[in-house]
C-alpha cells in the first residue's frame, strides 16, 4: 500500500501541502490520484485523500464539484479511469458495491433513496441483506431505534410517505445495518430544515463516537459539516484545493469568505482562485 500520507495539519492549498510518510496513521480509506469521467466529462481530476480510523472527514464543495462522483467511485458504483482506492489496506477500486458492503463500506447516497413502498422495518432489514446473524440483526434494529426514536414510532409506515428528515434518518439507519466500519454520507443535510440538520448531525457525531464508525461526509453546508468533522477537504471542479483540520478550515479566510460570508478582504486584490469560488 502506498505510504504517502497527506498532511492534514494545516489548512493550506493542496498544492502547497507537504506529503509526508513519516507518521504512521491507521487510515481506513486512502484515495490516490483518482480520475472519473462521464464520457468526455471529467468529473474527478486526480483526487487524493485519506480518512483516519475513528474520525469524521468532510468533503466540501459547490454544485458540480464532483462530490457525488467521488463517493460513487469509492463505493464501486463508478469505475475510475485512473488512480487507486485502498480500504483497510486492501486495494478496492473497481470492486462491485455489494462486495464492498460485505467488507464494511456503506454508502448512504444523496437524495436518500429509501424503498418507498417498504415500511421502516423492512427498509432496515434490506440494509442487513449481507448478514445471516438474525438475533444480532434484531439487536442492531433496536440500537437504530434508540438513535432515531421516530423510526420506531413509524416502523410500520411506508417509507415513501414519511417526511424528508425521517427518510434521511431511515437511510442512515439502513446504512448502519450492514455494520460498516466506514460510512459514506452524501449530503445528509439536503432539503432539511436547519433544526433537523442540527439533530441529524448530532446523531452522526454520536454514531461516530459511540459506535466507532468512521465517517466520510460530503456536504455543501460547510458550517454544519465542519462543526461535526475532525478533518476536511475542499473539492473544486474535480480537484482538492484545500485540506486541513476542521477547526483550521473553519477559521481560514477563504472558507469564511466563500461560505460564511465574512469578507475580510473584498478588494480587487482577491486572488483568481478566490474570485472563481462559488461557495454559498
Ligand atoms: P451536487 O452537489 O450538485 O450533487 P457534486 O459536487 O456532487 O454536485 P457531481 O454530481 O459529482 O458533483 O458532478 C460532477 C460533474 O460531473 C459535474 O460537472 C456534473 O455535471 C457531471 N456529471 C454528474 N453526473 C453526470 C452524468 N450522469 N452524466 C454526465 N455528467 C455528469
């Protein structure tokens, strides 16, 4: 496995970051020079990143930056054109998604995609399709109901008739049913009220701390994502342009300016890189 490690110690543009191989980190996931395309449309242009065990790592980026493509490439839905992905030290790029679920990699896609005509309990059962340990499966359903009590209340309700927030909770719950060591969460805040977003992110953080699930989280909502994450990357038109601890990213002028709207320097001296940013 590649021993090249990307330093996450400072919020610097990716091109200026030191690549160090000294510190031995236990990475659940390593992505190296990943390129993916839709026909002639290059969506990922050489993405490298790492996800240390037990951490929450977020990928921030505007519409069309390539976040969903990155998640789909990691989870085997899209085959990369170039590059490599390692999961617990094993090369997995090009592996079928169902085999990756068995290995402990769970992908909760953008837009939730629950089974609308199945009820809550049936959706959760579908998440355990790779498992045969019936009594353990039932324990996990109960555990999920503890994190998301509303799902217990609605366990016989068809998923398609539930609110967006409840469907998001169900999608996360279903993703947990395969007992993943790594969860990929694609825009869990999408279309939800600020209050619900806070609630879901608090639960995501608890799942990370209490269940030990490592999380790779894609978000446009930088504020909530950085508040929940340990580390972050910024993806722009298929390239990583910044990386660092969540705290340092939160305090970086570029993030403040292009996401938080706290303009420190809004004069003509802004760099070309800054001018083309499209943070909301
Ligand atoms: P969003 O937040 O809007 O979902 P994103 O950061 O997830 O955006 P992607 O959906 O990964 O971005 O898209 C990356 C690029 O690939 C964009 O230019 C997009 O138009 C293009 N793209 C995505 N899906 C397809 C597709 N099925 N066919 C062709 N181009 C696509």
